[in-house]
C-alpha cells in the first residue's frame, strides 16, 4: 500500500533529501520534500532531474517561506505553515531531514 511521505528539509546543505524522496517515489510511495525557511540547495542539473522525476511519479516538491530562486526552471509549489500543517495531518510518515538551521554562518569553504 502506498504511503504519503513528507521530507522536511530544514537546511540548504541537505539537498539530498530530494534524492531520498525520489527513492521513496520509486518504491511506489507519494513523496513530498519540503524546503523550509526559504533555504534552497544548489539546483544542479542532477537536482532538477530528481525534482522532475518526483513530479512525474505523482509527488510534489514544496517550498515554505520563499518562492523558488530565479533561474530555476522547475516548478516548486509554495505552501504556508497552515497549509503544510493540513497536509502533514494526512501524512503516513514525516521525516525531519537534516540539522536545524544554524545560528552562526558557515565558514567560506562550506558556504556554497
């Protein structure tokens, strides 16, 4: 039986949450990665392909707190905190993915 699985990606350093969601979509589940706090990972060609595959498999990629960055040609669905709360009530599994947002800025080598 298919499950609704939400990945709450809390930090831009954890863009591989999209890849994990794609893995669940391949396993015949509905996967929904959510970019929190308006922070996005680097949208490489690989990341954009993963997002497209999730959408092709009846999942969606959500963003809370900001619209998708300019130059990204894939559609991200914006949600408010209230809308996300309603969606999470219907979820079978909720995965808080990655570490919480850090209070200090990363060193320059990690900033990209």
